[in-house]
C-alpha cells in the first residue's frame, strides 16, 4: 500500500483537507489584522498544514516534510518582512515566524516518527 | 487582564488544533487501514470500503464531488437569501411610515449595508455557483471539476465569510455592524470623521468580503480550467451549450474583477488599521470609487450573465424549439463581457470627474444595451409561434424577460449623463437595479431551481404552489420596484430611514409589495423542503418530455442513466409519473397542433449549435 494514501483511496470523492484550508485562512487573517498572536499562529498552522496534507493526498508532492519545509520558508520570509523591515509590525512578524518554526518542527517529527510508524503497519 | 485574554486564546487555539489533528488522524486510520483490518478502525465497517463517500455529516464536510458541492452552494445561497430578505422586510416595515418608528436610523443603515452585501456576495454569486458546479461537468461530459479539492475550499470559505460579514449583529462586546452601504465609499468607510465607522465590525465585514472574493476567484479559475480541459471529446467549441458559455465568460470577468476588489479592500484595511493614506492623501476618496466600480460594474454582469444562460437554456425547452440565433446569443455574451470593463465611471457621473471622460463612459454604457437587447429579442423570437408550455420554470423565464426589459430600459436612461444627474442617488436607481437583481437574476435562479428540481432531488415539486410562488413574486416585484421608479421621479433620495410625508403613499405601496414577495418566498420554502422530502418520485429520465421535441440535453441523459442503474428498493409508494401542470396543455395540443405550430425545426446549422 502507498505510504500515505489519500482518503480518496477508499472514498474517491472525499478529502478531509479543504474544510481546514478554508478555516485556516480567516483565522490567520483575524489574528494578523487584530494582532492576536495565538489566532495568527494557529490559523497559519492550520492553513499551511492542510495545504501540505492536500498536496500529499493529491500526489503533487512525494514528501510531506519537504512541502512543510517550503511552506515554513515562505512564512519565514513573510514574517521577516513584517518584523524586521520598515513595515515594522513586530509582533505580527514574530507570530508568522513562530508559525514557521512550529511547522518545521512538525514536519521533522512527522518524518521521524509518524511516517515510519505507518510504514511499519 | 490582557495577558489572561491572550492565554485563554492560546489554550483555546491549542485545543482546537489538537482536536483537528486528532480528527484527521482518525480519518487517516480509517481510510488507510480499514481494508486490511476488516472494519476495525473507528466508525467504519467493511461496507464502506468500495463506496465513493463516507456517510452522515462527514460526507458533507469532506466531499469533493461537484454535485454535492453544488447542493452545498445552493443550500448556502438560499439561507443567505432568507437572511437578506428578512433584513429588507424589517427595513420596508420601518419605511411604512415617514418617521423613524420601528428601528433606529443607525440600525436601518446597518440592515441596508448587510442586505446589499448579503444578496450580492452571499446569495447571488453562490446560487450561480450551485448551478454551475452541479451542471457544468454534466453538460460538458466531464467526470468532475478540474480541481475538485479547490472547489471544496472555495465553498468552505463562504460560511466563515458570512459569519464575518454578519459579525456586527452578533452580541459581541464593542462590535457594531457596518453602516457604510455595500459600496463602502471612503472617507466614511476609512473611519474618518467623528462617526462610529472606525469600529471593528467594519473590519470584520471587510475581511468577510475579502474571503468571499477569494472564494469566487478560486471557483472561476476552476471553471475556466474545467471548460477548457475537461470537455468530453464530443463537446467542441461549436456545440458547447449556452450555460457553459455564460459561465466561462463570467469566470473570465471574475478573474479580472475580484482580485481588484480584494486589493482595494486590503488597501482600505491598511488605511483603517496601519496608518497608510491610500484613500486620504495619495489617491483621495475618488480613488476608492474608481477601484470599487472597476470591480463593481463587471460584478453586475458576473451576476447576470449566468442567469441569462439559464434562461437561454430553459426557455427554449418549453417553447418547443431551439434557441433562436444561438451564435448571436453567445457573441452578445462575449460582447457584454468585454464592454463591462469600460462602463464603470457611469456610477460616478455626479462626482465632478472630467466631462470628456464622462462622455466616453456614457457612450460605452449606451453601447452595452445593444448586446443585451440582442439577447432579449432572441428570447422573444424563440417563443414566437412556439409551442409554449407554461410550467413554473417557464413562467419564471418569461418573468425574467419581462422584468429584464423594464430594468434594462430604466438603465439606458441612467446611462445618459443629463438624466443621470437628475436621478442620481434617488429611488429610481434602486428601482432600476432591483428589477435586474430581483426581477431578473433571482427569477432565473428560481427557473433553474424548478427546472432541475426532479434531477437533483429525484422528486417533483408541488405544481400549484410553484405557480403561487411565481405570481406572488411577479406581482410583488413589480409593485415594489415600479413604485420605487416613481419615487425616484418624485425626488426621493436613496438610503434614508425617514422621509417627507409626501412620499408616504408610494412607500406604503412598496411595503405592501415587499410583503407580497415575502408571502411568495414562504410558499417557495415550504414547497421546496416538503417536496424534497415527500414529493412524488420521478421515474422517468425525461420528466419534461423534452425528447418529443428533440430538446433533451446531456444532464437529463445522465439522470436517466442514474435512474436506470439505481438499485430498486421496492419499499416506496406507487410509481407515479410526476409532471408540472403545464404539461397537460401540451399533451392536448401536441397531437393536433404539431403540424401547424410554426415552431418547427430550424435549419441544420442551428440544430448543431444548440446542443
């Protein structure tokens, strides 16, 4: 069996990811606009994590960790621009960077533990 | 206190994310290992293994099937229609007498703002997406949309968008509803001055609007990709159906218009929250009007082209002949699509912009009446000498044409600068565009809902209630909005909760009209829900007898296959062929009138292009 087959394996016309992609966008927007740190971090994690999951499920990428790493890289750049340039939205920038760090950690943990476990089964 | 708030938020967000992760892990296990474990995983048994979708609520949350998403869009659109409709009922009741008696002026302004945004962005666009999602893949012979998951994302962005747009009405401390009107003109919407529009409620509304724009753009990209790449090999550009053409054009308009709205909204949010000066110093208040209407006028055609497509598809089915001048209906669609980007400043004739600019926009605005008239004449000519069957969808199509003519002709006058300067910002404008959005767009939506009701529910609606719905809607629409045209001639300005006593009679007539509309829509909801649950089952793949006139389109072939391959459950009521009442007239006529109806088949080229 495939390493991490999609829900579509069984249910060809179902996927768990879209609803969370769609939830992640407004939550992160609210967090960033009103400077609510936890909402910004959580929303970005939900959004980027679901995007990575969906990319994996639909077969556009092979490795979940790498897509998470790329997404984290994008967050680092965006957060860096917010926090360290003339834009000067420091706490919002840090929120984005923290989300990137958590995402990267999540990717590594998934790669080291979860994926192997799955293969073992 | 501040730290406690952040802490609580962090804990809540953490719990939410863990819950999401746990749920996803369950779904993952369930999907991956059930086949091996023989049904041991959570909430699943072997019987699901070979099925296409999970069961229960999970099915609707996880579906990427275009038909399911179409139904979700439809349900969403109708709920938004009910909310927006009830808002305006409260407003019309307030307007039953000149003073401010029922609600406060500020609450009236809030309802006015939300009614417009709800109807345009949460009802209009989604209800069109409901039809296009369900039927475009069936009409063009595709398995599904080009990007099914993006399709699902586009839908699921809408419920949060609605919650944000309505957030001001919820009992959240310190948040009030936006009172900017749907056009959100600066400097009011930028929070300038001593008003209360600096409130977070306006920010939430802007975010919600932004989300709905993202959703529409995703949907548009998906439809363009689907119609270009997923067509069955038998479906060529030459025989692509009219509804797909209008959706393709609409998607192109969305692609150019909505990202601009999104950018303008972000600029407004930056002005409000981060100290930028886009609409204060840099471009001034007029910049917002240019950006907004560069989106806003194409938005009108985004909303009206697909309903025109529905009418172009449905009306010929009950006129017993193919659409007259099919090619010219397609050309006029494309022409409207192109011209729609060159008319935006006709909303700004009274702002004092350069008169030479004004004249050019007047010319293009008058010119866009030509392709619109081409369509109208083609619909009329399609019906001319046809074998008309006055079924409910057909009634709504004819109502569409009738109301579109009044809405269109009043619009031509507004396109003329001297007339516009007199009628600008009066009820004439409100009457004009409501003839289009309610009288035309919503009517075409109802035509589609009734026409395909047997297909997506497998049941037939109640014919008499359908007729009641049409006639109450037709009378209510014309009563309410024609009176508004008259009020505008009298000089009644738009957007006010109070008015001078001289306008009282006409306002009261408009309120009566709105209540008649309400009664019609209550009948519709009852008919829709009850018939879906308990209506007689449709046993025939061609419930409208379209095959007799060789007018069957591919979605009905699909429906017929579905009926034939369905497993007979045997436990249902007697097989009753359910038809609309208009059918009977046809039955009595079809045998005797066939040779003399004058609407006999047109030439071969037309036959080829309408299918």
